[in-house]
């Protein structure tokens, strides 16, 4: 997942189980490992029976596609490769002079899921990428191993259990200056996730691109937001909504957040002003 | 032909007489007290200026004077410390039970994992920093 994972918990046993959870998630869902279950599915030319974990993730992904009206769509694997994101990100590693051919637009809803057999039928032009939700999902699974109060932070996607009287203090990094904190939130028994396009950026044939794809255009999203931080009951939901709101922009993104009774967000517009919405109150 | 002496004499007497009269007049006026000398001052200058001011005022009264520019202090640029930045409070915090029961699928982990040492949770909860994935 190309992220550092920090765990604040009691007991070595919990730490080992949490680490195992991340290791297995990486081996199963990584787009950059040719032997991962996901890439086996993406190469399959016939219906494939997958593991329980994989099938559950695909079912959840379909639910999020419907929840976001297709703004969140895991069928962007081929598009990401066409945009240049064909290997694990590192600054400068994706830069190149020449562009590649655009991918055929794909929809995750075209993937058939057979619940009885755990069988997945994938159209040949659909390449699945679960990067928009799998880190949050893994953090949720790992957090189940926390014995009591504790937190797991995986590259900015975090679950916080308990938190005492005041709750956990979450610092929201300034996307323009990572040494600064632009806002703070107090949370208890909540998850947070942040999406921005300031780090995972690269240049192809002179044009700037980033990793958050707008399925409607099959290009890197253009938006009036610099950064989105979502607070939700689960890190998976926060992860999905953070990317979706980023693509939608401030106005429609705020509407999406406020449709959920238990979700809040802090939006950083391109002019630098933070906007709170949903359950997050200033 | 040479001017006769009687003619020259008569001219000289005339010239000298005129000079004496002029000199006498200058001497006379220098001794006259100045009170008798009237100095005419330009009278309407102030009155004219007052008229101009009033006229200017009546003309400009139709248009409101522009407000003076508001001087705003130069905004401070500061780096907010965590305890001075806005604090957003989550409404209705809820206890959320674990959503997923962890199950381990039969996947063999080929490489041994390094041992990780935990720090126990203390009474203070360290801040969590959220940002986009690196």
C-alpha cells in the first residue's frame, strides 16, 4: 500500500495480528504484485472463484459505486496504467516523455458477482483497482484486533478507538506545506481518511497528472479542492468518500457528505480556506 | 557759423533754471510727511477668494465626498500551534463495534516478519496526523 503504518495499542499479540492483517491485504489486493489475487483476477479469461476476503471486498466496492453514483469506480485499473501509474509510486518514478494510448472506459457494474459460488465474471476490458478503498478496509479489519483504547494510522487513514474524555486529537496536515497543521479535530471511536493530489503526482509528455481519477473523464480529476478529510464510522467509508468528494468538488461534495447522518468532513479549497460540513462542527 | 555768445548764455541760463527747479522739487517732497501719501491696496482679493471657496463648496456639496481609504493592518502570517488552531467538535459520538470479524484465509506467508515492539498506551493520547497517502 506504499504507506507507513503506526499502531498505538497495548499488547504485543495485538501488534502481531495487526501486522499480519496488513501483510495479507498487500499480498491479496496489490495491483503491483503479479502474484496477488487481484492481478490473477485481472488476468482471468474466464469466471474465477475468489477468496472470501476478495469477494467481500468486491461486494463492498459495488455498494460504494451505487452510493456515489459511479464517482467511485474501481474499474479504473487500465486508466491508471494509461495515465502512467503502472508501478508503485515514488517521486519521479512515473515521469516519462511519451504518452500511452488511452484506455477504454470501463464500469465496475459490468463485473458480475455470483454470491452463491463466490464467482467473479470480469469483462476483458475491465481492470479492477481497489486502491480507493482497500487501505481503509484493511485499517478497519486491523482495528478489530485492538484490545481497548488505541489507534491505527496507515498513511493518513486512521481508526481511533476510545480516546478518553476529550477524544483523540487529529491534526490535518496543510496540503501546501506539510510542516503546518491547517486544522484539528477531536474524535472518539471514529475513523478519518484524507485525499489530496499534492503528493502522488507525475508528469507524462509535459502534462501533470495525479492518482485520483474522475471516472467520467477517465483523467486525473480537476477540482476546486486541495484536500478532503472525512470523518466516518469506518475508515473504508471515509476513504471512499474522501476521494469521491475530491472529484466532485466543494459544492457537490458537501451535498454528498450531508446526505449521511454520521459523516463529516473538512474541505480545503484551492484558496486555502477550510470548510466544515456534516458532523464536523467548527 | 558760430552761435553768438548771447544765445549760448540764454540757453545755459534756461537749463540751469530747470535743474534747480527739479532739485528743489525733490528736496521738497523728501521732507513731506508720509501720511499725506495714500497707498491703494487691492481690496477685493480676500472677498474674491471667499467667493471662490463658497462656490467650490456649493458645487461639491452635490457629490458626496469619497470616504477616506480604510487603512487595514497587514495580516499576520503565523504558524498555528495545535492548541491555537480551530477545534472542530464531532457531534453525537457513537461507539462503533468492529464491522469485520477477522478471518484468516489460507494464504502462506513465505517470508518471516520482523518482530515489532509496541509502546504501551499511556494516559495521554498522542495526536494522529492525517494527510494524503505518501
